[in-house]
């Protein structure tokens, strides 16, 4: 497939006609019916290998958050928007599955369904038996969007779909996220089909100049159009021009585009390789920017941002050289990097490193929230209309537990998310949360996933 992108093709895909008085690509210029509220969106943010519970759960007075934990501390500026949910369990796996661990957690995290061994000769391999929540919501919320859902990954190794897939189109139908920001760009802005194979570095590099020229041309066209807009809309187009130019610099240099200042002095003048471990921070910022743009431009209303597969083995070398080597886990153990640390979560040194790693994820989440909050929309921000869900496939990594899995909901004031609180539901099935999210997004249902675990209905007090 050719990667060449035409300027008019991109403009057509974005719906940015030069003669229009409003631009659907510009989220601030509302092209929907006058007075219509912004659409509801939901974004799933995934990290793996469980957590260190005592360093994750915040201090609360009653239900009100009082002091954030070491892991959640990077989210302090968004504390009033946080709803921390403790105590939930993947009951369907605990009670019905012959499998446990990373694969089972991935299979059920968003499906609420049991898993199924795909090959009797490979009993460690299994797939989910139902649709995942993101796909279920995408089919109902995204009928008028270019894409029903967007699945972005940060080095999600595709070799085993049962470990890699968080999303499912249905029974035994996993959907792998796209780990190349360059290919994700193509899918979002040029109509390219979903890519599931590992990205080819040569193909990605060959397309960079085309993408840069296209984005420059789009900027020029928007700049020309600005002169023909009412004065009240010009400042909005100027803000959007900053975002388009920043995206161009991001894709060309690997620099995140959180603010227009990032365009002035990019610090990484090279192609970022989707599979280099040390490029993970840069990749995370690129994928974050693309996910935010996909929501802001209404290309989709449901997205996932997935950091690695279940049991991800990334080495967090950017946090210090002490993360470059694996702890002693024995010659037969296949765990590496983060995965190896999680296997040794009772060791004080490994446990301290795990806290630092999970806090890094929290900082990346905080950056994502900053970007959503920076997009003005309908008298509020993009974050106001987006529920962000931080989730994990396990409760703790050392024993592969599916008890007390960590969940954090953020944003969503337009969905009336009752934030700034810690809610505890000891031993309750996570299906009830999945059902609650359906209701929060305006999708009525009596159950989600296995109906045996929805008998008590949605969780109370979330909204």
C-alpha cells in the first residue's frame, strides 16, 4: 500500500472545505446543530502488571480524597477530577476460568467474559468470548464518526494476541492496537486501513516528508481561510493552527506537542522507532497527541491508549540505569524488565522500583489530561466531555491476582462523574463497573459481559 498522502485527500478526510464558514476539523468551531452539547467520549488508558496497592490507594476522609498516594501523586493537579475505585475483582476469571494471570486478565478486563483456550496443545493461550466495552460503545456512539474506535499502543508486542489484545470485536476476535504513531496518523487522517503487523521502519521513514508537506499545506489553507472568518472565530483557528503545526513537528521529530512552544525548539531531531525501548517516552507523547487529536476532531468518540501487552516487559531505563538490568528471577523465568520486577514484588528493592514505574504512568496520564483540558469546546473543555479510565489486567503482579484491581476514572463532568472521591467495593465483580460506564455514556443495558456478575446492577455513587 502506498503511503503517499495528497493535500486534498487529507482535507477531504478531515472535512475542511476551503469555502466553508466553519471547519469540522476545528473542534472549537462547532459544526453540529446550534446549541447541541458536545458529544460524550471515553478513553481507556491501560498499564500492566498490577500495582503496589499500599502505594496506590489514596488517603481519604470519608469518601473525599485527602492525600494522594505516591503512585497517584503526579495526578495532584487533577485531584478534583479523580474517582478512585478500590476493591473490584475479575470474578468471572476467579470463579469460572481454569486460567489466571496476564492472559486471563487481558481477556476479561474490558469484556467481562470468561476466556477460552484456543489450542489444546497450547494451554497457556486463550482468547475472550465476547465483545469488549470499547467496541460495544463505539458501535453505539460512533455511527457518525469516521472511526468507531481508535486503538493506540506503546510497544504492544503482537506475537501473542491473547497477551496483546485489550479490545475484542466479539468471541475470539481480538483487535491489536497500532504501535506506530506514523501508521496511526495514516489511519486517522488518510483513510488507511487498520494495521496489525509490526511497523516497517523504512516505510515509516519514507512517508515522513509526505506527511510534513501535507500538514504544512493544511496549515497554509487554514491560514488563508482565517482571513475570511468572523473575528470571533479567528482566534479559534489560530489555536488550531498551532495544534496542526505542532503535530507536524511531533511526527517529524518525535517531540510531544503539548504546547506551541514545543514547536520552536524540538529536542529530538530523528525518527522515533516504534520498537526501541528507550524511545518509549517519546512514543507515548506522540500516541497521546494523536489520540487527543482523534477525539478533538471528532474522528472517533472511543479510544484506547495501551502501554504494552499484559505482563509488559519494558525496561524503564529513562528512570535510571538501575532499571537496565533484570532482578534475579531464575534461569527458567521468561519475565524481563517491568514483568520481572512485578514477579519479585515482595522484594523491597523491586517494590520501590515498581512504585516509581507506576508513578511514571500516572505522570503520562496527567499529561494526557492536560492535553484534553487544553482543548476548549462548548463552553468547557474536551476533558469535561471525556471519561478517562485508567485500568490494569491484574491486581498485583507477583501472585497474578485478579483481586483489588486498580481503577481510576477522571474527567467527565458532562457525564456527571462524581469525582474527588475514593469508593471501595470489596470483592464486587468489575462487570458492574463496565455496566456503569455504559450508563454513564448514555448506552442503556441491564448487563455487560457475563450476566451472572451483573445481578446487583451498576455500581452506585459513580455519577
